[in-house]
C-alpha cells in the first residue's frame, strides 16, 4: 500500500487521517477480510488518542496559545512582507537593507510561521537576537523604523512561551500520557493493520483479490494526505499565517 510520513501530519490532520482510514476499512466487511484483531487494536488506539486530543483542545490555555501564535505569526509575516516590498524600493540603500534582513531570515528556513510551536519560538528568539546584537542588522532595522514591529514580535513570542510552558505543566499534571506517545502507539497499530492487509493480499493465489478494493480506497485516501503535505511544502517559500499543531 502507499506510504505516508505520518510524523509530518499535524495532530488534527493525523487524527482525521487515521479515523478516515478506519472508516474505509469498516465499510469493507473487515470480518470477512480476516483482520478483526488488528482492526480492534487500531480502533482502541484511535479512541484513546482522540480523547487525549480533545482534552488538550479543551484547555483554556490551548485557546490562548492559538491566539498568541496567530499574533506572533502576524508580526513575523508583516515584517517579512514589509521587507519584501522594500526590495523594490527606488532608493538603493533601502533595497540593500531589506535584502540584508531577508537574507538573515532565510538562514532560519522558509515559512517561520509554519513551524511547530517550540521550533517557531526558538527560531524567533534567534532571529530577534541577531537583529538586536549584530550592528549591521540593527542598523537596518533602525533605518526602517521597525522597532515597533520588533517589540510586538518579541512580546508575543515571550508571552507565547510563558503560556506554553504553563500549559505543559498543567497538562503533565493532569495526565502522564502525551499526544506524542499516543501517536507512536497508534502508529504501531496502524502499521500492523496495514501490513496485515498487504500480506493477506499477497497470499491470494487466484484473482481477484478480496483485498484489492479496500487497498485501492486506502491508497486514494493516503494520496490525498500526501498531496496536502506536498502543497504545504510548496507553499512554504514565503511565510503565511497558519496555526501549527498543538
């Protein structure tokens, strides 16, 4: 069957993918296919993961994090597009200063706003440190009077980090399990089920295989999510507001 990098899916995407995967199999008479045991294990892990995910989303701090993340994304995207516009400025000095700052941003990869929570926090801290401590970059910032933007970005990022750590502590106290661990367990059940279907299909000596229909449907589903990942990569050449996984 077609493969997919499950680790690249954000939590909500991952949960929807495995639920869709389960749904397709359930529509194809799993008892007749001889996969009840593997399917039951997969179903149980999805149920546990969904409960954990809903619990995390229900946290007031999670909702606050979403707002703070959107706030810092807006700031870094605003700075990026402001600088991009100034690369076309009629004054050569402004062009050069804009290119200088954009080149520094590129050192941290494209699409900063699309990074996961902690990666974005660390990246913004490093970027801000560069712009504050490297004389040529600090001068370029001053030349554009970007101090207000910088202050907003720094404040949003620091407040986000404070809230994130607070939520982590609160969430850890509430349950020793983490979504990451539960995803790994769900992965194991997913691969066991997928490989079971593949193996049974290969053992069919006389076509047509009773597994061909479900395999085609599951491959179509996987292809949809693979396209989602490809489109995300293609569109990350420039930052764009988007909430990463919780």
